[in-house]
């Protein structure tokens, strides 16, 4: 049986916690894989990778970061059938619905190609008597996203595409119920030219979530899920 690990430092790595969860095929009810559930130390390793890689990525000019997104969009279109099949196998969506899931995320990546324009600062002369105003947009550093079961392609891309285009490193904790597509997306980002360590995918349960929320180097967290789950996370 396949064992699904994590994506840290630009490559797939096996889990080391000794804990796993079953990944089912909803169409048959059969267990088709086991996914590793990360420990706090594994999550910390992902953060360290992101922290080490992020300064150079932030110093890369926005045009070059946008070119990674351009290539990523090209690769998403190339592998659309493969991504949809993997998504359908773990989530249970029909193939057309699965392609729609990928497409909605692809459209966010397309939007992020405009990062050079969107990341420009502003300057206003004479905003008030003797007052000039300027704004600067700067990356935060290492940020994270916790995403749900129902859209395993779209919502991760909603989170990591804008964050990465803006010069941040990103830690993604997807649903452990359908983990394969987020790992495939990370591999496509690497193929598109993203430096190792900028996008790390850590599979896990509450232990990984708590490690994200408690980590002092994670500067922002995006979460999509139910209110009940959010109370569980933050309670």
C-alpha cells in the first residue's frame, strides 16, 4: 500500500512520526493509501526550510517571481487530466468537477502573474498641509495555510499562489483525507522554477495544526473551514 509523506525542502520526504491515517477511495470505500501525520518537529523542519530560503526569494524581483507563476499555469494545463484523476480518486468528485476544482485554482495563479503591477507602492504628494504619504508592500516571511477536504486543489492555490508571488515562503497543511493533489502541486511549482523550501507541504492532524499556530516564525496563517473546526483549532 502506498504511503504518502510530506514535501519539504523541494522534495517528497517520508514521515518520521510513526503515525498515519487511512486515505479512502470514496467510490469503493477501499483504503488506497496511508498518509503520514507530521509531528511538531517535522513541521518545524518545514519552517526552517522556508525561513532559510525566503530572504533570497523576497530579493528576487517580482517579474521573475511572476514567470514562475506563468510556467506553473502552463504545467497545470499540461497535467490537468492527471490532477483531476488523482483528485477524483481521493475526494470522490466526478472528473469534470475535479477539473473545475483545479481550474479555479489555476485562475488565481493566472491573476498572480500580475504581481509586478500589484506589488507596487504608492506615493501621494500633498495629501495634507505639508504631508506626503507613501506606502510599501513587503513580504512577511514564512506564512502558512490550513485547507479543507472539499477543494484540495483550489483552496491551496488560493493560499499559496498570492503568498509566494509576494515573496513569502509558504507552509501548506492540507486535509489528510485527500493529500495527493497538494503534493503534486508542490512538485509542479518546483518544475516551474520555484526554489526549494519556498513551498512546503506538511500532512497531519491537530498536532501539525497546533504546531503551525504556535510557531514563532510563522507570521500569518490562512484558514478555510467550518466555524466548528475553527473553534476546535483556536480553542
